[in-house]
C-alpha cells in the first residue's frame, strides 16, 4: 500500500494524475495483466514505519532503485528521526480493486495520537494506482510490478515537490517497505536525505 505517514520506476518521471479518486473503475481488457495483484495483502497487518534523515543532508550522488536495500542498510546508522505504529486493514472487492483502512499512531511526550485514513488500491486502464485520503491531503501513487511479490509505488509532483519511491515486498505473513523521498527545496539530482523503512506482520487473514 502506498504510504500515508511521515512527511508525506518506469513511471517515476511522469506526473501523477491527482484527479484519481477512490471509486471502483469499470473493467477493461488491459487490466487482466494485474489480476489479483493486491490479493496477498487482504487481511490485517501491524508494524512500525521508520523515518530517517541523513544528518549530512543531500550527497552528490544518485540512488539506484534496484540497489535500494543495500545502500540503505549500509548507511542509516544514526539517521533515525521518527517512527509510527501502523495498522492496516485490506479487503479486495474484485480482482482489480481493494479497500484499505490505515491507522497511524504517533506518540509524543507520553501522549498517543491516532490518525485514520481511507484508501484504495486499484487497476484502471491497465495501470496500478494507490489513492489515500488523509484528513488533510489526498495522496496518489502510480505502481508497477517489479516481480511476483514486489510492487514499486512512486509519485512525482512538482509544486510543492513530492517525489517518492517505495519498494514493497509481500510474503505470506509479512511485508517490507524500503523507500525515499524528495520534498520542498530538495534537489532531485542529488541523493535524497529522507528515507523510509517498515516491516509489517499479518495478525489476521480472516478477510481472505
């Protein structure tokens, strides 16, 4: 599922269509390539989402998506900035459309705040989309299938700058997320200074 927390790729360079909504689209033949692509997520998941910031800021290099885990795990010591407890409930209503309820829990000074967002994963006109409506923002990511168990979600918005890349790999009882983002005054020709990781565990598959 595309992310809602934090400061928040063949398709990565194109502008994301922010007009995408959470309605279920009509099926077309192009959609069959992604039949049941979201089904492994059906159920309830919980875990921690971590936000990291490079204390040195942006470096003079560019990250390669296929090397993301290797680069990230070798570089993140001392970068942790924040963490969010996440609960996600997924329910597919067709082979091409899935609803999700996301609850993010933030703890600060001993007080916990819960923020709930509604969203969908959908296949529309042969493309994968993730649309999440937060209380103060709609987030739209475009997806591609990296392999049988991995989806790449990305968005590329200019004003204000919101350029993100998330690699999400699902197994039977857990899924991992690795990602990074460019925001505000960041320079997209340099390494990002903001990075993300998460590991969620399936706590129930009753919806499957």
